[in-house]
C-alpha cells in the first residue's frame, strides 16, 4: 500500500481539515485522463469555430451531462503536443509535456506532481487512480504510466479499491480491511524499528542519508497515525464499503468505487491533487458495465464522433466529472465551497485520437481555481502553443511563475510561439 | 604549445624548489594554520592585484572578501575551483608554491564544509565530475619536498544499490536466466544485468519465460504482460552515476518496494498462477481456443503459459505448498529470502526478528496473506537496499584504518564485478574465514576474472559510465531535424536503433575485454563494429545535395530504361502472339530507396548482443548481430560510433561542446569550472549557419577561457551529423572538421587536427590519456574521488596496466587489492 502516494511532511491534523481559517487558499486540482484520444467534435458545440461563450450553446451529446455546469466549463481547442509524439499514447509525456511512448521512462516530473508540491500541503500530497479492465486491475493493481516525480521516477496509480480504501480509511474500517490494515501497520512499525536500529552506528555522513530512509517509515506510519486521530472527521467522508469492492460485476463497479475514494480523499482534505487515468494511460481499457462488449485496442480505431460506444464512454466520464463537482460543491470552504477553489482538467493522454500526430490536443477545464480561470466559454487557439503552456498557466494560477514547463528555450523556439501562461484562459 | 609546456614545466620545477622551507603538508589532514589570516594573505599576494577595489578583472573584487560565510560562499566556491584547477593566478603571473596552493584549496573546502553543513553541505570536491581537480602531475609524477603522504583508505560507509542492481537482484527471485553458453558468448545469460526494454525503460518482467502465445501485436503484448518499473531513483545520466553518498531510499520508494515485494513473493509461490487463470497454463494453446475467443488483446487473459516450471523453486515455494506453517519451513523461507536479498545469511537475531514479523502477520491474516506480508518486510531490510562497509569488528592499524573482512570484504569484491549474489566458491571462502587478507582477495578476483561464465556486468557498467554511449535513445530528436540526417524518423525507429546501438557497443567492448590487450587504445581505435541491419544506414554516409540529386536522377533513369525494356518485351510478345491478351504484368514490390544516404556495406560473422526479454511482442529487441569492419577512413573507435555520437547530441544538432568536454575530462584529465550564473549559455538560432559558425559566440574572451578547453576538441566530430552519419558537406558546403588540442598536459599531442580521426589517433598514443583512464577506473571502483594519498595506488594500477600490455584484468586486480579498496577509516 502506498504506491501512488508521495507522503508529505508530518503535519498537524488540522491541516487535513480544509479549514476556512487557513491563511492559504486550499486549492486543489484533478486531472482526468481518458485514453484513446479526445476528439474535438465530441465536445465543441456544433458550428462553433471561434472563441465564444457557451451560454447559448448546446453541448454535444457525449458531454451533455455537463450542460447544467456549462458556466463552470471551459472548452479549449488548438493546443498541440507534437513534441510528445503521442501516436498510441504519450504516456508520461501527456502530463509531462515531453516525448513519451510505450516503454519509455519519464524524462522529467509531470505537472500533477509539480502542482502537488506547490499547493498548500495535505497529508497525502498526491493520489493517482487508474481504471482498466477487471483482469488488468486485479493482476496489476498498481501501474505507473502517467505521473512521475522526476526523470526515471514513475508514480504508481492505484487500481484495486480494496487496497486504496485500506490506505485512506483503514483506521475506520471494519472486517477484513480492518484486519489487513492492522497487520500491515504492525509490519510497517516493525520495519521502522529494525531500520532505525541498523542506523545507530553509522558514520555521521551516512546517518543523515540513511536517516531519510528511516524517516520515510516514520512518515508512512505517522500518516496512518494522523489519519487515525482524525477518524471522526474521516467517517463523514469515507464512502461505504459494499459488494462492489469485493465482488464486482463489471469493471465499472471498480471504476465507480475508485472514483468515490478519489472524491473522498479530496472532500476530506487528505489530498489536493488527484490524477485519474481512465484506461490507465495505455491503449486498451474496458467498459463492459456500460453495455460495451468490445474492449481494448479496437475502441481506439473507431471514429469517435457519432459513435454510440464513444458517446457512452464520454458520457460516463462526464457523469464522473459531475460527481466530483457535486461532491466538492457540497463542502463549504471559505466563503463558498470546495469547488470554488478547484480546477478539473479533462483531456486524453493521447491528444485527439488514437493514431495522431498530436497537432491538436483538446482539453476541458471545469472550475475557476479560485477565480483565476475563465469559465463558461470555448477558446479556439491557433495550434502554436503546446500542452506545456497550459501546464505553465496552471502553475502560474497556483502561484508559481513559469515561462515554459519542461521545455528548454531551444525546444520552445520550435514548439511554442508564446511565453508563460496562455492569456486567453485566464481571467 | 610545446613552448608553453616547457615554460610551465620550468615554472612548476621552480615552484617545487621554492616550497616553504621546513613546512610539510599531508593531504587530508587539517591545515593547522589560522585559515582566515592565511587566506587573506594568499588573496593579497596572488589575487587582489587584479581583483582589487577599482576596475577589477571579471568585475570580481576579492579585496574585502572576508572569511568564508554563507553569504560569500558562492564566491569562495568559485575561488576554490579557479585556484585548485590552476586557472588562477593567470599563468603569466607569479604562482603560489605547490603546498601553498594545496593548503589554500583544502582550507576553503574545510571552511565551506563547515559553513554549509546545515544548508545542504558542500560536496564539490567529492563530485566525480570534479575528480580531475586533483593535479594529475602530482598524482603520477614525483612529489615536491614537503608533501608527506599517509597510507590511504576509503571512509566507512553504506552504499545504496543502483536501480539496475536492484532489478537484477529481484529478477533472480522470479526468473531463471539461461546458463552461460560458450558457443554463444554474447547471449544474455545468468549473471548479466537485466537490460532496459525496447523503449529504454528498466523493468522487471513476470513470466515472460513461459509465455508461448498471445493475442494481438506488439503493444498488446506489452500491455498484457506483467511488469514493474524500477523503483529506486538515479538522478545522474552523465559520467559516474553511483558514488555511495549519492542516494538514499525515500518514503515513496520504500512503500512501492513493499508492493513489489508482495507481487514477487506471490510469483515465487505460485508462478504464473499468481497472475493468470489456471486454464491459461497449457502446452497446447489450441485446447483452450474456446476461452481465447473475441478481442482480448492487451488483457492478461490473452497470454498462454507453458506448463514447464522455470522459475527458481525456493523455500518460499515450499512454505506456501506445505500444509500448515511449521517453524522450520518459516525459518527456511525467512533465511533464504534474506540471503537472496542481502547476499549474506541473516544473523540469528535477524532471523528471529523476521520470523516474529511473519508469525504475527500469519496470526492476523492467515497463512497465505500473512506469510506474503510478513516476508515482504525483508525487502526493506537495510542490507537489501544498502551495502554496508562499516568495519564494525576489525582492529585499526597505526593509521586508524581497518581492513574489510569476511562478509563485508567478500561482498565488496562481489559487488566490484557482479550484480548477483556470490557464487559458491566465494561464499565458502567467506564462511570458512578465507576472506581476510590481500592474498585472499587476489585469489578470488583472479579466479572470477578468468572465468567467462561468471558474468561481470559491473565492468561493462564502468565503460557505460566512462564513455556515456548509452544515452542516444533518450535524446529526444526533432522530427524534421532527424529526417534531415538521412535516417528514418518514422515512429520509434530511430530510438529503437539507438537502444540496439547501445547493446551493440556493449558487446564490442566485451569483445575487446575478452582479448584484454591494450584495452583503452583498442576502444579508441578499433575498426570493428557490432552491427544490426540498421547500422548500414547509421554507419553510412549522408550524401551531399548533388549526390542525392544524382541518385534520384539515376534511379529515375533506371526506371525509364526498365520501362522501355518492358515495353519492348510486350511489343515482342504481342508480335509473337497476335490477337491474344498479354499476361498481366506482375505486381512489382515498391522499392524504398533512401537517396539521402550511401549505406555502409557491413558484413561479417554472426554474433549476439545482450538484450531484454520479450517486452514488446514481435517488436522486441533481437540479439542477432554481425561483427563487421567500419568503412575505412570514416570511423575509428567507439567515439565515432553513432551510439556515442548521438549520446552527445541534442534535439536539433551535434553537441560539440559536450563532446569536447568529454574529451577534455575523460581523456585529458582536465577540469572545467561550472558555468558562471551570469552566462546566458545559448547559441544563436540561425538555421542558415553551421554549428561551428553559431559557436562563434563562445569565442568572446569571457567565454573562451573555458570554451577553448572544449570546443576545439568537439568540432572535429562535425565530420558526422547528429544521427551519427558520416558527411562531407554541411549546408551544401564542404564541412569543416578541423580542431585543436590545446594545453592538454601532454605537449606531444598538442596542436591542430584535421578531423576526429586524426585527433583520436593522437589521443590514443598518449600516456596521459591512459593515466586519466586509470583515474576514472579508480573512482568507479572505490566510489570516491582520488586524493594525493591515493597516488601510490594509481601509480601501481597504471604500472600493472602497462606491464600487462594494457590488460583490464591486471588493472582491476591491482585496484581491488589496493589499500584504497581494502581499508576503511571511521570518521
């Protein structure tokens, strides 16, 4: 347990509660990456060619679930990811803004990780969840394809909701999950003790370095303890454990409960950065629970616009987005709700379609991130600014000035006609 | 240049003669003087004339620098680099004597270390990239009076595993690699490192040795098969990547290792059944056709595993197979797993500790879940992630040094060559108390070096670190710029070719090591290449515009002539068969001719290179290679192979500065100070100009002081384009391949060169170049930079190398039996 989680520094439990008394605005961010591409025709209202308001437009069928949330929505067309060579999937390159491919290790950290570092600290700075076929989720419950904390440092995503529940809510769990939580806690405590005892007589220079190893266990065990101390608070947010966890009928049962766990980790304040990989960054995936019999690679070979299968998948995604928004809206924060301080970035790890050059990379934003992003509109860009510039924009909105994200000036000269944030996106 | 060398030599001699009378200096021992007043007088005598209050050189005033503190630390750091490298005072000025300079340098390090101790520390002098800051002539020449060396040793320490070591160690638990086959010595075998996959990612694969069928193509296989990426991080790409003090294991890594452990233990216990359905295990895939219906590509259920058990069956397997949980089974599983992960048997205390953890977990969760969780704890034992050299039991000698012994010594020797645990002979020697003396070490080292079946991946790792030829596949190329080089820019083909090229260069180095004669010279000047088919392109020549046009015209003419012939044949047929319908012409296979290049005609005997297990279906890397001869007068040695050239290039072009820096540091032993933060290190964006022309900006006085050490050494490689193809023109003009070796430290090789080949020929003849190679080997195997106290070790190693006719084995034996390797000092 703990894969996919980068553990933060020990903090007081108060930090966990997204408190309105905090001096720092508790912003949060969600990346939702659907695989196989995001065709612009499945999200841009019919006939809309230029940047304009969405107020009077009708959203296309695949994203119709967002119709009531139009005033929070910002559809962006015309970013590019040519340099990420997406083809089948840009893998780490989608969130990193660099070349990626199957089997290619991350060449730098990804935007979700970078944001998790600059947003106000939480107990668990970053959580990644991945949705796939049930076979893949059970045999490979953790996988790393999308997020990274640095070059060659992949971050694992969780796909087994039982494991994830245990990590987040083990302290308030019952039954089997409780037993596993206790056994695991016992092992981790003893590992910490053994690790500490073997560090006592090290040379001074090594003590500091080895100390970080021991400290790591203290963090893990400390996180568990701290989650334990705020059990009452967590109970309010923890989703109920039902048969979908242990006996899923379809993979979508696990997708749903994984989403619930992701949402709970946001609403309870455990984390403020959530990355969701629907299709886990690869070119397969299954949604049999939606009545889609075909699975995997063939889904990517289909044209998405007007395709009943893709309408179902996209609608399912959008219902998930709505669930995230509704949940965040239900939690008061400051003078408004959590959603007021949140940005949801919905896109694909593979630009606009499966076999793509990455020349167009459509994105939908939901929320205004504490009033920094424009909403209720469609923005058509000229295809000259890379995905990296969107990430630089978000970093700027999070308070970090950034000319180019993961792009040196030489590459930027070729792939970015602008510098810094995309002004069209910001208020 | 020769004149300058002579003058320098005389200057050096004079300074030796003027060593402060009666004063002695021992490297590594604290300067007894009051550093502040010593430093102030040094600055006043040697620096302030130019770096004074008014109009100071380089806009740097040192007259009121003051004692080292956290505010002026950056300036002192720069002063340290300039004075240590003998860049300052300038050569035409009066020089401090040798001891004075060494004391000043040591003093700054001491002060910076102290001042920065709670601000991230000061580590410059410990960085392998600054190892050359120690004066080469003092290491290999005679020392001036007054310098007194003490017997050397290395610090007691723990050394974290590299990602490669860790993955290879874990791989031993779940995969059985083939035994060494003397008939096919290049094939990957037991004891070799787990190589990176088709995309350059280091991963641990589950069950690939049993997969006999899968549905779908390359990506479908890659998705369906279970694999885990390396968890431990490695932050360095260039140069020596792994000193003991570089890395630790952070909390995210530790928790991920616990997850990995769970997967591994389950596979050890149940094999493919831990990741597959029982019906998927059959030798007759047709018999389960009914279950493999429909599109299941990319799913784990699309794989068929053979019934033959190939993974190692260990006490973990016995434990999980047995009924119940008998103590002896539990302890056997704990002890065996402990040794597999730490390479030594547990102490009684360790065995008991883990037994308790496993028992408690079983009590809580039942046998299967509990044993898996409890045993996972061993994967996080200190010694499963760090290798200790702590000399906790030995007695110090009169210099405070303690010799490694028993397990620590045995594992140090093992680690010097291997990634897997000690073989039976070494293990027996350790246990029987025959791992305590220098002769013991020599016996084992000589034995292991002589036995090809004992794979020694760490030697190859040294050459990767030293040459940096393994980075080509990670250099992201601009698609258009890549296409202009003449190679294919389709999909991943270039990157795949580069990963293949790395494996090929690995193999070429192994072949040179097998002969073990004049190893460095051979590496620099071999005319051999281990090649794939793609290498006919990569070792080919990029045609000039005129040549390309001529090739296109010739092809067009040939096609026209062929059309005429075919028309004439048709006419003749119709004449001979009046009124009949002529047979339809056979569909011709479209020939894809790359007019941009003249392919090399590489041919030679079949050999093999070590590549990863199947990772990408039919698109996985293949081991088949040939041993060919490079095109004459176009290539010489591995610095002219695309693997090295592309590793030292960037997205758009060659990287002459990086190449020059490599030659300066790794062959000539020179040091380059860090780029000052005031420098905007960008070449102008002028697509109409060559790289050489764009590099004119480095010739400004401020830049040239450093760039003259690099640029003239890197520009001779302009005879190749940035995909590594030979070329005679650049931007439609004859390419300028000239360069110069300036102030190398070996006057015999200084001077202008016409191209890279002439430069390499000169370098390969230099004694200094050989000595610098020895210095790098020392750093790699000792895990630290050399100090003056290591001079005898370096000189002995060089002598061993020379006297043996350039034998790597002799060099290694010398280094591994040296005091620097055998002795540790506690701080």
